[in-house]
């Protein structure tokens, strides 16, 4: 079964995370497929991307299924590729609409944060536990979305928060029932299509702060510190073994 489904409808590419049995958690093949799909969309003038997931959840974060068998170096590489994915989403020259539902953790929330338009169902939930094991992933992007003080509290406390809070803080751009997603996406794409493709790309670029080099450097420094796998294992041992990050 493909972990990422891809479908073009005119100039709109829908990318669907397709690992419902794992909460659409991000394993290495899924990350690479997303990177390839985004690169391919750049070749299509006037493209737009919709990002969603099958099953109950949008994305429950980084897949920890093989944590006990991987090395710190392998984990570092995987996190670096996720950071590359987040950067490609955040700096894409076309709009990317995230459609979010269910419970979403860690890197899954980072994906939402990186998209230009971020729609969730009213009952969606979010949690970002990465700093509990000293992982600097997506911190500047979150702070840019919701403000430094709010981001600091969310990452410090690693507490679950609601879609209503996420909308009020600016992490989400709208709350829409899943049944109304197609109409909401059509309305958004129509708004973007009022502009030419170059104008859209220019607007998107000018409204996103470019911190890519610093973000990657901070991620690598935090993940490179010896004991990454053990830090994650210790975190999972504290009553959260089934949860991804």
C-alpha cells in the first residue's frame, strides 16, 4: 500500500497520507514521497497543493515503530529530512492547504504550521512534545505563527490543546467540518487564482521569514547530542509508549 496517495485535479494536487493503521505517522518512505511530490508540483505553473490524511487522524508525528533498532545517526538523518520537508512546505511557491482532523502530534503539527492555509475540524487536537527530549524542530515557525510567548508555553508544557485554541492563536486559519472541506478548498483556491502564478509566489515569499539555515543547524545540533534514541525512549517510558512524536 502506498504511504502517500497523489491525485491531480486540474492544477490542484491532493497529497493524502495513507498509513491509517499508524495514525499517518511519518516514516522515511513517506517523507521522501512528500519531498518528491512537492518538487514535482514546482514544475506545474499555477499549481496548488492540498495535504490531508486517511483514517481518523491527519498525522500523529514521527513514526517510532523501529526506535529500539535504529542508531542516533539514523534518527538524526530522519529528523533532518523531516526538517527539509517542513522547509519545502513553508517556502513553496504555491499555496498549500492542510486539512486536519483527529489527534496530531509533534512533526504532524509542524507540518500543519508550515502550510500556507490550515483548516481543521472543530474537534481536532494538537500536542508538541519534542522539547521533552531536546529536539529543536519547527520552533521558529511556530513562534512566527502564534507569537514567542505562546509558542514557548506550548513547547515547555507539551500539553494537548484544542482546534479552537489553535484557531484563536493563529496556528489554524479556519475551522470547518470535514463534510464541508471540498467547498472550503475550492473557495480558497479561487481566491489564490485571482493572482498570477508569479504574483502568488512573490506574495508567499514576502510573507514568510527565511530562517532555513538556522532551523536546520539548530535541529542538527539538538539531535546530534549523544543519546538521542535513549532520550526518546525515556520519554516514551513515561506512560506515552503508544504515542508518536
